C-alpha cells in the first residue's frame, strides 16, 4: 500500500513537513536581524494578510460561517474588539468572548 493512500501516511508526511520548517526556523532565528526595513516590511505584509482574511471571513465567508447572518458575525467581532480593548489589549479574552457570542447567536437562531 502506498504511503500517500492512507490517512496516517498523509498525516505523517504533513507532520514531517511542518516539523522541518519549524526546525529550520529555530535554527535560523538566531541569525535574523529584526531591526531592518525588510523585517518591518514582512511584519506589515503578514499583518495585512491576516486582516484581509479576517475581513473576508466576516463579510464573504465560504464555509458554514456563510449560514450565519452578517449582523451576528459583525456583532460578535465588535463585542470581541470591545473586550480586547477593555482588557488592556489582551487577545485571549477578546477571542473567547467573540467566539462565545457567535456560538450563542447561532444557537439562539436555531431555537
């Protein structure tokens, strides 16, 4: 049986690839200078990508999230942002609150 035909084989290959890049990052991380314009540009690009994906997930979802009304998605994000700011810009409380609000709105609409 071919390794690519089994779920465990695919999982092992995915794990190996992810482990390789993490190990390479750990080895190279000590040699990277973070106070350079190129590094600042990379940070800006990654933050823009994450922001763009968040906006896409909220306004144009392509998964089961598309079944949740836009008002519920926007409200959960707004409340999560408010909690994030109220908790001293700590990510965890905002993410948990936003997730719970979204889940509660889905449950409430299904009743």
